[in-house]
C-alpha cells in the first residue's frame, strides 16, 4: 500500500514537472504580446550624433561608461528604462553611449580622436559620467556619477529647458543658470 502512494506521488510530481515544460517544447508559439513594446533609448555613436543634432537642432546627451562599471549597468537597467526619461531623451536629444576606455576612432570637427581621448578631454575621471552638448557640439554640462531616476529626470528636464531657451549663447553657464532657476 505504501508503495502505491509513493508511486502515485511520484507520478503526480512528474506530471506537474512535465506540464511546466510544455511551453518550452520545440516550436511552441510564444505567449502573445501584452500591449505595445516599451520604448527604448535610441543610442547612437558620438560622431553620428553630433551631425544629427546639428541637422535637427537638438542637444546630444552622452553617457560615458566602462564595461566593468556596476553603476553604469545599474543606470541602464533602471534610470534609462524609465518611460519619461526615454521620451525626454529621444525627443530633446540625440542619446549617445560612449565607452570611455575604447580605442574606437571617430571623426569630430575634421579631427580623428578615440572615444577614450574624447572622454579625457571632457574631464571624465570616473564612470558613469553624463555629458550634454548643444547642437553646435559644445559641452554645456558634465555630471560625474550615478543618478537615480528622479535625479536624472530633473537633470535632463533642466538641460532640455536650458538648450531650448538659448543655452550657452543666451543663458551662460548651465550650472549657474540651474542654480538661479531653483
């Protein structure tokens, strides 16, 4: 009698396990999508982004990262997945991911420069670093370090407003402008 109960229990356990594997069978149709796919940032390369920004009269928002950087990965997984941040960056900026340790060469202002050298020229000393350029390719702000979603939302909104209202030419230094605004 005991063996029958044990065998029944084993059979039920195996049946339950097999049912959990059913969706994984070869050729199984995936579950239907639930609503539209979430928006994503349209990351670009810096040399391409500078040309686009000039043509579209947008700013360039650069995330300087390193492959090994935990806070860079955290920002990508949290801050840069927020729908409001995605919408603002994609509409007001040309977003760029730049590897601050990359020997990739790019042409900026008719000059060849590596991503590492560009990051160093900007004063990047750690990762992540967030850099904003105006539509003329001039650096208007650099923020060293990780930003939470609310912090990044404020920073990006202020940058967009600053650039929209005239940027360097009309408002001067971004950080002075932002401080007076507060």
